[in-house]
C-alpha cells in the first residue's frame, strides 16, 4: 500500500524504476501492481520484500555502502525456489531486458534470475539471480522460461543501504563516488559477522519504487546467541567500524529522515568476460524434464477439480456470488462440543488455565502444531489457486458498498503485502468491515486488520468458505480502563457502538494464559511493578452469565 507523506518533485527524486503501484490520476484510484504476467503488456512482475522494522538478516553481497544485499533467515531459496531434476525446463526464446528467467547457478541446479542486459559483443547475456544477489554472464542457450507460478514468490534477496554515510570528495574529484578501498573494507567487516541486524530508518516519503535500496542502520551480531537481550549488549554498529577503517574516505552524518538518503555508485569498471562458465553454456542435454509419479499425481489433482468434497473449487459462475458465499463463524456451543466442555466460560482448552489442569490427556503442543499445519496447508491451497490469474475475479467497490448498505457481510480473498505473505500466504480470506476510498479488512485466518486497496480484493469461491476462520477474536472479561487522577478523562469516539466486544463473533473469555504459565493475561495487565492502565472490574465489560 502506498502512502505519501510529502510530495517532492521529479527534479529531486526521479520517477520509479520498478513501480510498486499505479499512482492515481484525476479519474482513477491507486492500483497495486500484482505479481505474474501483465495481460496488457505481457511483462512479468515479481515483488520485492520491503522491510519496515528491525530484522535479523544474513549477508549475501556488499557492493558498496549504498548497495548491500541481505536475506532473511527464513528464506525459501534452498527449498521452493531451487530447481533440480526432474523439472520441466523450456528454453527461453525471447530475450528482453528486465524479463525473468530460470538459469543454472551450479552444476545441474537452476534458480530464478532477471535479465539485466541483452547480448553484448561476446554474445553473452548479463543476468542477476534475484534470490542470491549474484551476477553472471551467460549464453542464451542456458536460459529457460520461468513458469508463472514462481512469479508469486518475492525476491528473497533484499537490497539495503547504509544510512548516514557519504563518500568523501578528494582532490581533483568532481563527483562523489565510493572508492574501491571503501567497498573492500566494508565487505571485510560484514564477513566477520554471521548475523547482521538492520534497523529501518523511517522516511517522510514512501517511495513507489522497489528498486530503491532500503536505508538502514546496520549492526553486526557477535557470537551465536540471538536472544533479544544479547542483541543490545553484543551488537556493534557497522558505521562506527567503517569510520575507524577508512576515516578519510567517508563522511558520517547524524540524520533522522530517510527521505533525503542518496545512493552513490562505485568508482570501478566491471570487467566483462569473453566467455561464459561451463555451467552457463546450455541446458544439459540429458536433463530429466518429467517425473512419471509426479505426472500421475497431477492427473489425480485435475480429476479433483470436479469433486464436490475437494478443496479445489469447481469453475462454475454461480459459485462466485458474494451475496451467497459466507464463511460461518464457530459458535460457543460448537467450540464446547469439540473440546468436550459444557461450561460456557471455559470452552477453549488452548487458552483456559483450568482446562489445562482438567484435561491432562490433551497434548496442547501437538494440538497447536496440528493447527499450524492446517493453517499452512490451507494457505498453500489458496495461494496455488488464486495465484492463477484465470481464477481471480475482481470485487468492485460499488458492489461492496451496495452489499454493506443491505447489511450483508462481504467476504473476499485479498492479495497481501510481501512481509505478511512470508508467514501467512499471499492470498488470504478476509471480512470487509469498511469500504470507502480504501477497504478495511479483517484477516480471518491470520488475525489483525489492515487498510488495503480495493483493487487487491477478489471474489471468493464457495468451496473456500467451507472452513470456519482459523483465527478467533476474544475479549477479556473482568478488566476495565483505569483513569489516573492526573489523566484527562478519556473521550470515546462518536460512533454507533464503540465497544469492540459487541461486534459480531467476538468471544468473551477469562483466565487466559500462555501454555505452561501460571500467570494470566489479566495478571500482566494488573502488574503493580509498572504503572498500568487497567484495573479489575467483575462487571466489565458486561456482566458474566452462564
């Protein structure tokens, strides 16, 4: 989602090289650019991961302080995005700058890449492996087409930029550029740490450009301990080390706004090889393209398209009607039946402390792991289905607004941002709770709310409505807001019903605690060691009834 806090001219910041969204004009709204092949241009689009907070990362490559490539520890490069035999490889015929392909990165091992430059004087093509941040010069014959399915995984390599550091201008120099010595020392420093920590620097401008490196404060983590407390005591800021190594080659400034962060290039010419490596000559002639067992499984999956008991939806028009497709929420009685409980207030064995004592035979850890497996499996099915452009049917804003005026609940599938998609899937079931210029949605399986572009909402097929939400909403009974004498009275917003526990499908609970902890969440709210904002109130938020 694009939110601009400050408008700057193109003279200060040029237009985007790789746009995240189509910005609005006078007659249209902003529109997110989705992954896959654009129907109008035929151009392939693959998003990048946009960091927005502190994260631990591993180093891939340090080109200069302005361009450092890192990767999150939970990346999927070695599993989902590495292609070995048997795997279908179709030779790539059209070589277009900016297009994506699959290329060998090691012996009989292929990964995703982007074409940076077409054939040079040596008939070599310059490519960039988007998950490993490495560059190679290859022959056309080694490139294969990338299936659209693999365009729905973001770049695993993330480009960051060291914030608050600038190259010094020496005698006779007219332009600021990073020296080769500075880049070498930076790479040497970063290689000394097994784990790095990045702290994203906030900006008054959110740039509509994936290609812009993310300004960060960079820290090296000493040792193998990754506990949060250890980070503070055993981390070293990379900028300070670089200042000591090359004090005359850089200028360090204490800045706070990343909007004016500048990117500088390296004062070095890259040598172009005259021939490609052996692995970059061609696709192996004896490459196995198909697996008989896998082909048989695909045929079975195709047959399931017409199976009413399958999670794979049938492609029938009436099955996409948003006025008919509703995701039923579990009732308290249904939850009590599943857990073998009859008492209304103690029906959630994974949260109720009393339940943990009474049902020793229930392995709560196994139960949670089972639930997580179910969530992951269902998220994968949603991704596989809605990632196909043929299965995406837009849900227009006017239709959503009309249904809400009819007091209908509107369910949909939503394309989420990269950071959330890494953990919960790129396509998620949502309940639309408000729709104006943007849509406010509640994520039914992963929890939380967000404001999204209406163009990211699509009709949900009826068979994806069969499962109840995998994330339940709770409201804790027996606690109310505490107003200190020196605090101004709290003014509630002027709305029809400001109390969230009166919303549909909110379950009232008490004695909520984490597994193997005796203290409840109520105890934490009422902790006297710190000045809290809550107090006990047996009649709040509403009297408890059996």
